[in-house]
C-alpha cells in the first residue's frame, strides 16, 4: 500500500478534477459562437461548374461564409496547399489568412468580452500529421483563452484555455504517461494498476477476515 | 485525536466507495492492458461513394427551394452527388444535426431509401452472414449512447453480432459495432459509473464518489504516515515487563527498554494483543490491565470508559514499559 498509495491519491484527485469540469467546457466549445449566419446564396456568381473547370480534382467541396462573404472551401492538389478557398462571388482564390483577417475571425467568434492579447503564427501538425500554418490568437481573459485558426481555410481548429492545460496534466498523471499523455497502455500504469488491484483485493480480504473472526476474538 | 476522527471517517468512506474503487482499478487495468477493439473490427469494409464530378451538369444550389443554410456541402452517395444544406454547425457529429439533402442533378429533396441502405450495408460488410432489414432507430440508441440523431441499423447474424449504423439521411456508415466493443463500452460504463447511459463522465453520481474517494485516499495517506503513540518521554534504559494471565498460564518476564510500548514488546515475544490498526492507536482493541496506575492519554480516554480506567485498563500501544512494568492479560 505504501508503494502505490501516492498514485491512489493522484488517481483520486485527478479523477475528481476530470469529472467535475464538463468535458465540453474543457474542450473550449463555449469559447466560440456556433456559426449561424445564413449563406448569401443569391450573391453567388462563380458556379460549381466554373470551380471544377479551374480545379478538376476538387473534393470535399463546401460553400461557407468566411469574413461575411460566401466562399468555396475544398481540397485540391493544386499549388502549395491542401485546402483552398475561392471567393464564390468573384471566383478569386484567397491567399493564406493575414494577421488582420485572423484577428477579425477570432473577434467575431469569441463569446467573451476580453480584448486580444497576442496574435502569433505557428506551424503545427493537424490530425492527419500534416504540417499546417496557423494563427494563434490569445485573449486577455482569466483563462487565457486561445483560438488556433488555420491559415489555409480560416477555420478555428483548436480552442484552448488554462483549464484545458490543467486537465491535460491531470490526464497525464491519471494514466501515468508523463511525456505526451497519449499512451494509455504504458508499462508503468500496467505495473502500478496491477499492484493497486492486489492492494485493493488484499484490503477486501482483510475486511472479510475481520468480519468473520470478530466473534472468536470476543470469546 | 484528529487521527481517531479521521480513522472513523476512513472506515465509513471505504464502505461507501470500496466496491467502486475495485471496479475502477480492474476496469482501469483492462483499458491499460487488455482492450484493443477500437480499430479492430474484422467485419468492416470501407465503402466508396465518391464519383467523378467534372462534366456533370449540377443544379445551382441558389435555385433550390429551401431557406438559406449556413453551409452547403457536396456529398456523394453510391456514386451520385447531393447537396447537403446544413442549418447548424454542431461541434461533434453526434450532436443534433439540422440538415436537408437535395439531389445535385435535379435540385429535388432527397433522402436515402431502405433499399439503398441495404445495398450500402452489403458493401460495408465483410463476411457471408445474413443481414436484417434496415431499421430506422431514434435516439437513445443502445450501442451509441452519445448519438442524438436518428440512425439506420442493419444487424448481421454472425459470431460477432455485428451491427452497422448509417446516417439517417445520407446512408453513410457511422459505425460498426461488435460484441468486443460492447464489452469495452460496458467497461467504460463501469469506470465512468454511467449507469443512465449518457456516454459521458460528468454526472452527479461520479462527482459524489470522486469526492468521497479523494477524502478516502487523503485520509488513508494521513493514517499511513501518522501514528499515535504514548505521550511523555522515557529513558531508553533496560527494564523488565512482567505479564500475568487470568487464564492461569505461567507468568512471563520479558526483557525490554523503558521507552518501548507494551504492545511492541508483547508482539516481539509472540504475545499478540487483539488489534486492527497494528498499534497505531486507532482501534482501541489492545486492552490490558496495569498493576500500577500509569497516566492516561487522550487516545485511551476516547476508547476506554471511566470504570475501565479506574480498574487500570489501558491500551498496550499507548503505554511504555517504563511506567507500566507489571500487567495482566486474559490469556496467553
């Protein structure tokens, strides 16, 4: 018990933190408004047929609103980028997002009232492991809320705040994977959880023993 | 004294969360060592829906008779393109989705037919087992507790009890579920105490248990490192503890040091006083009768009544041999 006692306490405390804070809150979902402005379909002058003539390999084609304008967003191997954005009114392709545009997207989406603290560029990996350029917009609120905006698409792909970082560390301590918190099947956890099961089972056995031998002791 | 209060709490907390603690440990060990189902469905096949778009005459989305959506996507079902008008942008696909589908060639409203779901199900399934007819299920769906949207379900009569779930409008595959995943899901249900099937771990029951477990673990840690011993200091000089037995067994003279507790000296010589805490001053079971009248400490006042104290009854773990050199026990 002395061997795994500290981990027992860590499991209890980290577990308590994780169940107390709503997981959607931790993921930063309340930090941004869901996009709800309807598309200005009637403004569209550049048709899908024209788009396909210009980008024959376009897939995942979506019409969305970006900075108050209808745009096509799609994947194509053309050029130096993976995700392309083309103005649906004029047919002009959009460059990578500028700092000013990122600022505008962040302010429009942010549900809080704090001002922007910093905006900085970042090259990061997306879910598929590809390197993508981002703008990192931090707000000056109590939780240091931060939005990560894809420069290619203008999408907000990550929402972070201090509670998330604490949660991340709680998770690492909970699963005993201290480097990146991605490996639930690590050997440390295996060893300690096995010992912990033994400790708990022996505790249960001692309890049963105590309940059954009490009468003899009284005699 | 705080130790006794804590020990008392520790006992009741252990009674409350003991079984769940064991469940957490066993299921946690399962996640760590035995679970490997997430991407391991032997009956799953990817379905290719996509076709070639260039050259097709598409109906312009702005001409479709529908309220303007937030997003229009071009999706593919069995090689044909469709417009998906999305009226909300849920952050997770299992949140309620408000959508309409239109045939991208004709612009007419469209949704998948039962026959088409059955045909996609055959493409999505590797094996020869017989498929059930597609059934449109409304949430809550047993296999997918988080899902808030209706889904088609097709069951296959195979050894894995494969069930395949499809999007209600497009017929795209959402998930294959087999018995191994249902078992993993059961482990998660137990680990998250999610007996009402929310699919999440933020609910009052587990919060209460987590608080109780924190108190249990912290009080346990405190009890483990703190021990209540005798009060007052004794020299470490050699002396002798004489033990008489009511049962008539021969008296024993045990060599000791004045600062040893009676409890440790007795157990060193094979005489075990009744005890649950091992001489830590928590259980109050290691009673003995002293011939002298040694001072009483708070621990003893808590565990013994006035009459016992007046009769010289003390706790073996709270008395040092220096002040209590002759004692009587009931039996050896």
